[in-house]
């Protein structure tokens, strides 16, 4: 499915995913056509890893992993984890140790087996019941053998005579589609099937229609495969049939707490999680109750992997069923770095060498294109936990190498500046490591996600010497921001500032909402807006009072109003909401001070009011949030020295303020912000 989608042209992609087309149209209305086209093409350019079912030999285990050890043979599951690669990093709940008698070839099918098993369990089968299988591909043939192992009688249907023959060889009473209804009635003594599992893969509604004909009165039907879902009401009504869609391979699927963090469900409450289904299938293999050898039609060494995909996508006209990709046992040490013969434009010997840490969507679609456009520096190498994204990024932007080892970047003497574009939880550690190596650091916000991390980083800056540090508070560098700051420069009295952000909804499972990964929406994103008001006032706030709606939990950060008090008496209000409509532009800032007023609309339009006069300013492009000017300032400071582009009192003060806002929500009272030594004259030298 993924390969076929990738091979379509833009029109074909649009036709197959109308939901994504609507998202593009909405984005174009909000942000303009050119930025939308660029964002869409960047998204389409991102590499996707293939595979979700594999087996292999454990090389290393992380902390807290006790059920497998180095050298064990294991089966692995999960999209993005059990991928087609020589090495894969798989969370512990998605790894099952293989017992004696189960080989790697059979174990490679374990995820598919767990999918079939979960669909079978959902039907609540009883010993001796009759189970119908529609679709005798891999899923159907495994589901049939699982049902037989559970003491059920099994009836199979397929449109392909070869699959029907294979079903019979595995012990399933199988017929072709045209004979299905009559044969099933005869086989079931006129009663029909107690359970029907739809394991076909087709856009047609025929399997759903056929299931109703095969099922007995009040029978149970479970859709395991991807099929058309137009249910014929008359047939389902007359027999009072139940219909259920099976979600992958069991409870835990798509739950980041289970899959990513390894938190298992209580055995007494959820008996069959996806991990336990994986293990149960392995045990059936051990007991020889599932025969997979006959289902393996092809084996390809990985260097012929393209042929495997040509086979399953139909480019190579040949019947197939189970297709294995096989990897050689690698005796050499693992390679964490790939060097390229890069034909980039030669820059002067004085050009700045830049190392990139993190190669996700934001890096590829927003930040690295900015570095490339600005020039003044050369991207030397990129480090990412994913080898696929690192390679893609290095090739796209003409870097010397891609690596999965951060030390390759930090120890590279040709690199003077490091850009940190990883998930928020790693920002503090990577920043400290890079600074300790003498590298200038541009850290995408936030700087830290906990107070402990902030105190550790502050300690680094209390030393006599430290390299340049900058955080990606880019909005203060926008051309319209500079115009607004100049307009306010003649004012001397305290200001009142209101900043409204229509942030948009994020699901609770999103990594940004995870306090251990993203830090939450205030620390992870709203710090931008605290910094913007800080820039206009000239100093960070000294007190903050934040209240939130309890819509996503008691201490939700989705819909928040923050009141900021500054040392000069200025008041700032940040209204950060996720319960609005996407059609409304994201940001609007209003400033009132000294008989003057200003409105900044989404970094596209600036309105200035003073002395009864009104002045309008617009961006030359669609929107300017200051990314390019921010990067220019960082590189210029590395080259020529001078004060940091963002005063360190602002960097640390804004970060402390975001942490205080979260504390204020929890305490339901104002929180004073301890800026410690941040206003010492030496700190911003």
C-alpha cells in the first residue's frame, strides 16, 4: 500500500487521499498558496521506512529490559520499529523471545499471526463452533489454522483457485467464491457459520455481503482485512448479525504508553495484549499447530529487495504469498556513519561549519531550508536516531556525512556551530554537551523542560568562559517585529499587551503533550509568546498567573490565559487556546502604551496608531516569523563576536517564566519568577 501510494503522481495521490487535500486547501486559505505548496512538497519528500513484522538476533538491550538478552532470537512487531533494516530499535513490549524449535523464517510472520489471532479473539469463539474465513491470503490461512488449533471447524473462501488449494493443504475446507454459499450450507448442515472472519484485501463490498450469507442467525462477523464497508442492512437485519472491525493485533496498539514506554496492562484485566498475542502465536509455532513453511513462496536477499516489491506490487507477473527479505549476519562492527562524496559549492575558508542534530519534519521543511537560503555557513553533517532520515537529510542538503552517533558531530573540529532540532526532552543535555565541546549552539525552543535542567544549564553560564548560546525565539527577529519595536521606542510608560494564539487542537497522545518528551504546550510552544512580549518590554516578567480550562485534565495546558507582570509595571496577557476554529489566523498581538496603539496580525500585517494617524505595513512575502533573520544573527555573532543576539537574561528568564506558568496552573495562584543572577552585568557580556 505504501509503495503504491509513493509511486503515484500528485494527482493520483490527491485522488487516493481526499482528506489530505482538504488539509492542504485549509492551509492555503490561512497561510497562502506558495508556503502551502512548499510545505506539501516537503512532506511528500520525507522518507518512509517499510515493514512492521520481523525476526532477528538481539545485539543489545536497554535499561529495564529483562525478558530478552543479547544473543536471543526474537520476533519483533510495530510500524516504525520492526522495519526492513539490518538493525532495528524495538520497544520491549513489541519483542518476544523465540523458544527452541522456532526458526527466524517462521518468526518473521509473528505480527501477521497476532493480527489474525486478535481478530479471532474478538469473535468470542467457542470450542466446536464453525468459523468461516473469507480471503485465503496470509492472514486468512493463519486465522484458519488458529481457529482449528482452538478446536473449531473451519470453512475457507477465496477467488483464487491456487489459494483454495493451499487452504485445503493446511486442513481448511476451502472453495472458490462462486461455490461459497451452497458449499457452506452443505458443510454446516444448513446452519451457517457461527463466526465469519473477513481476511480479504479489496475495496469491494462483496466480502461483507458474502459474510452475511455465510453466517448463521445471530452470527458474529469480524473484519480483519481492509475491505469495502457498505453493509447490506436487509441481510444483517434479518439475521440480527453483529459486525466488528478488528484493530491490528490487540490492546496496546497505538497506545504510546504501552508501545513506546513499555507500560504493560494488568494481566487480570486485559489478558490478551498485543505483546501476549505475539507470544501466543509463537507458542502455536512451537507446538507445530501452525504450519508456515507452505505459506512462504519467495525469499530474497536484501540486496534484491526491489525485486520483492516488484513482485508484490504486480510489476513482476508471478503468483506469490509469503515473501521474506533475508539479511546476512554482519560480523563487522556496526557502522553509525556514512560519508558522501559531496559536490557542494565551495565556500571560503572563513565559512562557518554547522552540525545538525535532529532530522525530523521541522528540520527538513522549515529550518534547514533557511540555513541553505541564507548561506554564510556550510552544513557539514547531520546526526539522527533514524538512519533513514539522517541519510535523506544529508543527501538533500549536500552534507559531508550522516550519522546516528551525536559524538561524530560534537567531536568534529570542522564544526563551529551546532543546531539542535531534536525532541524537547534532549535539548538540555545536548546543549550542555555541545557547549562543553566549545561549540556555539542554536537550540530550537524550548531550552529545557524542567527546573532542574534550567539550574544545570545556568551553572554552565556562571563560569568565566562559555560559547555562544541561542534559542529559536525567531518571532523577535521578524521585520514587522523590528518595525513595531522601533514604533514603541519613544514610549516611556508601562504598556498593556494582549497576545492571542489560536493554537489548534492536538490529541492527548501527541508527544508535545507528554511532560517527559515535549514538556507540554506552555513550555514547548507558548514560551515563544512569552519571549515576544519580553522583547517588546525589554525584560522578562517578574510574576505570572496562569489559569486553564479543565477540558483535557485538571492541569491542562491546551486552553490557558496567562497574566504577566513586569518590573516596570507593564502587563501582558497571553490567551493560548486550542478550542477555536482553524479558519481564524493563528496569532494576533495588540499593544497599548503612551497614547499609542499597535496591532500585529499573524506576522502579515502591522497597524500603527499614534497622534490620530494610522499606518499600515505588510510583509513582502506571505508571512515572516523571523526564521531567516534569526539565523543570520546567530552566524554573524559567531563570525564577528559581540553581544548574543538574544540576551541571556531573556533566554533564561523566558524559560523560567514558562516553567512558572505551569506551576501557577497547578497551584492556582500567581508565581513569582526567581531570575537569580540573570541581571548581573557580566552575564550578557
